[in-house]
């Protein structure tokens, strides 16, 4: 699959996912989608991401979960969202499953990274 085709698929799948989140009572805030390579390098140096982030390819979105009047960082609060996201396409990956957990991260697998 060409990159542009995968980006179209990711965008469509993410739109359906965000509707599902709202319909199931999750209050979400879009935090970051596209990331420049320069920003990815800065985050990598700070230990907040990787240099070759799929955000740079428009294949990832960070969604913050607003719960009880604040943004939550508890991975377990995101688990129902992560579980749903992973069922939406075989390429879908959730950051809550990563070794360095990143519960706000929802992405598509691409060339060995997610």
C-alpha cells in the first residue's frame, strides 16, 4: 500500500474512532497529529518520543482524555479506547501497549514502527 493510501485509510479510520469515542461518553481533545522531523528529533532528545515517529508521516494522532474535570494520564482510563482502536484495522496500534507506554497515542503500523 502506498503511503498516501495508508494516510487516507488512517484518516478515515480515525474519524470513525473519534465518533465512537464521543458516542461512548469519552471526552477527547486532539493533542497532536502531524509532527515535523525537527520536532520529532527534539522530542527524542527529551525522551518524549522517537526520531522516526509515524506522526511525521501523518499516521498517528495523540488524543487526550478529559475525565472528571482534568486530562487523565492513567493508561487504564484509555484502555477501552485503545482496545477499540485496535479492532478497527489490522494496522492500528495503541501506545498503551508499547514498552514505554504512551496511552494517548493511536497510530498505524508502517515499515516496522508505530
